[in-house]
C-alpha cells in the first residue's frame, strides 16, 4: 500500500512542475510565437500580465481539483475516518424520510415486549471499543479533547466546566439541536459542545463540521457489526446506541471533567437550559440521594402541567433522560458494568438506581423533534410531539433550591400530598370537584393506576415498577387548571417489579 501511495504523490509533484513550466512559457511568448524582446510597449506588457494571471488561475483550479481527486482515492483505499482540513458548507436541514436512523432516539419509548425479550441482555457488561492512537502515541480522541485544559473557570470550583455531549448518528437535522445549544450558551469556555458521532455518515459529519470552532467533533471508531441473538435482531440499533454511549462517556470523562450534560441529536432546548443545570449542579453534588438532573418531563404536555410554574422542580424516582446531567462519580460506578443494549432501561433497574432520585422540572427544558429513529416514531404522534417547551428564562442560580434536598423535600411534599382532599377519578372527570385546592386520587393496584392514567392522558407504563415521573409512587400533574396527585396509600411500601 505504502509504495503505491508514494508513487502517486511523486506523480502529482511531476505534473505540478510540468504545468507550472508550461503556464510560464505560454505567458512570456509574444503574439507571433517568438521569444520575448528586450522591451515591450506598456499596452502589450499589460496584456501579457493579464494573460499570465488567467493561466495561473486556471492552473490553480486544476491543481485543487487534482488534490481533491487524490484525497478521495486515498480515502477509498485506506478508509480513512478523519475529516478533511477544509470545512464543507452546511447541508440544508432537510432530513430524508427514508433514512432509518440507527442511533438518534435513545430508546425513548418502546413496546412492552422488549423487556421480556431482552432480560438476558440487560446487566451484561459490554466491551467498550478501543480508542485508536494518534501519530504522537496518544488516543486520537484524547488528542482532540486535550484542548480543554480547564476543569473550573479561573480555577474556581464554583464555576465548573461542564461539557455538553451531543450524540449523533445520521441525522443532518442535528443542526437544529446545535443551533439551540449555541444560541443559548452563556459561555463557550464553561460549556464546550462535543458532538460524538456514530454511523460514519458523511452528510451528518459535514453538517457538524460546518460549525467550525463552535463545536468539537469526535467519532466512534468501532463501526463493526454487533453480534445479536436471533430473537433480538430487530433491536440491533439499541446495541449500537449502548456501545456508542459507553465509548463517548469513557472518552469525555477520561479527560478529568467532573460532570457532563448528555443531549441527543433530536432535541430542542429551552432558553434557560444552561441556567437550569448550573442552578441544580450544587445540589446534585451535595445530596447523595440524587444521581442525575434531567430537563425532561414525561407528562409535560399542555393541559397536564402548570404553564405558569416555570421555576417548579421535583424529585423523581423515574430516570427521565432526554437532556440530563451526570457526575463522574456515577460514571465510575456504572462503567465496569455498562450493558450491551437498552442502557436507559438498564439504568432504571434497582441494582443501578439504588433508591436514588433525579431532579426534573414542571415545564420541560427539552423537546424532541426526532420522529424517525430506532423506535420507529413509537409514541411520537400520540404523545411526544405535544410536549411543551418552556419559553421563560428562570434564574435558577439565584433561586433557593434547598427545598429539593431529600429531608426537606420529603417532609414538605408528602405533607402536601396526603393532606389534600381525596376524590375519585369519575368525580374529577365529570367536574364534580368542589375545591380548587390540590386534590388526590388514590390507587392500590396496577389496574387502577393504568385506568386513571389512560383516562387523564398521562403516560401509563412502568420501568422496573416505577411509573413515569413518580416520586414515592406519587405522580403530580395538572388537570383542568387544578393540581392533582395520583398517589398510593400513605403506608406505601415501595415499587413492585411485577408491575413492569
């Protein structure tokens, strides 16, 4: 391979020298073809100079075309994954309907049969892809990320550098996500945007590169096929997603960052997206009963939320994902047992959750626009497209969020729930509730819970026995402008895994 490449480059140099010589000789000949005379009239000299400039321009264009052809030949021969030095202009953000994204949606919503068919997969550690070395002996991704030297702005732990890791595959509409992240970013130094791309899709890569210094691109090197059990072939995309997440998290946390924000390539973000994570960061670090902060509300549809409560935050036993922050301590805990597939369902299992909670908002700070993906748009038309994105800016860093610390939160929240008036589902639906104060609907069985959620328009599924958005079994929502708690009895004993 190497001698062939050398001969090809020598050939290019010979052609270059020859073309330069011919261009020069053409430029110095007079009209009748004779050699130049000692002196030229001014007009003739000007014409010759212009003629030379045209020849030089033509030669330069031919040389550039020749370079591009040679680079393309070498790429095809060696399958080089690195990107060209020249940034290619952005491709219009028009996603092909026939493009089946193997990566975009991180298993947001899946049919219930997946859990039954993949019990043997969850919890099985996946070997993480090796990181190829650069020419200086360092891993390539380490060389790319080494430019981020600061861990705290001005060495002040009160101002941590929190990378935003965007997971991309083959959606050229990643530009919608990146536009939002860049538009609302208060500081490029504090929030570097790192796009981790799988799938090796050139159009998507060119779209990412069009942002130049605004973002940093790293590429998942392992594009090999993944062995999948015969019954799970239709879920191969979820295996690739888990492999990609494991590799990217290992690479970014390997640079010493204390925490990261994870975003999928099909998410829009709210104006106060960064402020939300900055405000909740100190509590996530201090309260060990928390393990993530999420910008998502699974029931965040218009009519199910208090659209005026922009600053209202909750604790939730359900891991929401879809724009969330995790710490290096959590990654150090999860990395050795990272699963082969369905990482988000795996992370919700009791063995990983360990009774820890996430912070989530009343009004979502992210919203998905990705209908096409590995989940084939499951629940998108029915639910996800109705999620309301907050449009107000809340100064969370100036608010007192100590009410979210577990002892204070449990005391206040449980008191508010179990001191509220109990009503039946039928009374609420028929408009027979006589108070505008918060009310409570009690459930004791899985069937009662599902009947209530389906009648009220809430998400009705469970993951490892935990209802979406629930805290201690309680789901808080709005209905006809009134706060409602769908809650188990006050002597609740914990989540039942058989409800999944």
